[in-house]
């Protein structure tokens, strides 16, 4: 999740990549390995909450709304033939027209994620501000016959929007090896928190659970059963867990997520593992923190479905810059290599 921010300072909290493990008390401890700073892709172009999809012509990425030359692009895009050289698609908006339920005065289109359906078409899961409660966000979907769009959401009301507990953000699609299709998302509890960092460090702390919803494998949106809670914020997570992404690595399901407040240098990329898609998940990490490879406030990691290629953002001079890496899991430890 991303909101515009200004970092008054970029103090380093750790100069390492963590391979630490959360204890039962939700605190972590572990080995730290120093590495040299890495360079963001696209020369640090603002590209918050990036999400990946691999096609025959290479890699494509979608991002949170961005102000370009005084105009908002709702869903910016980038592409790469080899996962090394990335090109920002200037002037291209994957979803130029917004749905009827969106607050058009301040739409705040965040965290799009695109997957391909079995008929060759595409579905984009995304977040936007709800016009009936403009302080809250909801999750919905838009469809397109082609990868680059335009994506259209024809719903009159949002797809997932539990307004009584804060709404929902940060959807991400996942297709299991058995052919079942799922969507994970965050209940945005801190939107109705009691104040403090990201609105949720003043007691009582509000839960911000990551939810798993099964959907019809063919259409990608018809819900099957009720959503299942995978994890929620504990003492080590600060005000939130958010920005979930699911993959299958090293014989386990790995749920990547960010914890702490995005507007601080405590923001991170963490992960949890499970033997079954529905859990239970055990938290490990963090994988990236401020200071890891020279990054500041890394977060919002997305990993290719059942793959090992990942993209995420970190605070930069022009907003949130994107970084990439290849991830692997050994035991319950995720490591990153071939970083951008």
C-alpha cells in the first residue's frame, strides 16, 4: 500500500539482509548478512506497489496511481524482455475509466495485480476509494481481453468492502498447482484505528488481517465459500500487516507481506510459510528492512505466481522506486539473489 510521503530523514535501522525467525511472541531474532547497495530499475522512476506477470514477450508490471506531468495515471505499466532492463510505458494507463463506485474526486487507485484466465483474457484486482465512505478503500476487479487493457470494472458496488472494519486493500491473485484460484487481500483495519503511526499505534490496536478468498477458476471473481484469515498484525508488526503476495517455493507456501508503517523507516518485507494454502502460517523474516542493500522503507513485494521472480518498492528521491530479485526458500529461510 502506498500514500504520498516525504521522508525527513533516511536513518539506517539495519545494514543487512535478515534471515531471522519470529518467535511465538511475534518478535524476531537471527543472523544478519551485509551486502552492497543495489540500484532500482528504471533509474528510480516512481513505481509504487508493483505487481508482476510473465508473458511470452517477457515481463510486465503494473503499479499504484502516479502523477505524470500534472495528470494522474490510474494504473501505470512497465515492461522488460529479460527481467533486467525495464522500460516505463509513459502515457499509458491500463484503466483510464473508473468504476461507478469509485470516488472520482480522489480515487486513490492502489496496488493493481493482473492474472491471466484460462480463456486467455485478463483480470485485474485493485483497490480504490469508495465514494460512499471516502475515507475508506475497497477491493474490486476489472477485466480486459488484452494484457495492456483497457481494463473495465462494470460493478456498481465494490467487490470486497467490509466497511464496518475498515474496508479492504492490496489484493493479489494466486493460482494453485491443483487449478484452484485464490485472491488474498488486507482488511484495512488501521483506517478505523485510534491514531498514531499509520492510524493504528494508539490502544486498542485494530487488527489488519490478511485474508484468503477462493474464487471460480474460470472467471476469477465468483466467490467460493467465506474468506479465511491467514495472519494478522502482532507486536513485532506495529500498526499493520499488508501488501500480501503468495507463491510456492521450496515445497512450501510462502506468504510475503509488509509490516509497520509505510511512512517510516520501520517498513519492511517479511514472510510466513505453511504446508497448506489455508495455513497455518508461521511468520519469519524480515527479508528486507531499511539499510538492506542500501534501501529505505522497502515494501510491497510481489512474486510471480508459483515462480521466484520478485519486484517491490522502496523510498526514493522521486517517490517509490522499484527493485527486483530472484528468491529461493531453504527450510524456512528466504534468500534473495540477482538483485537489481
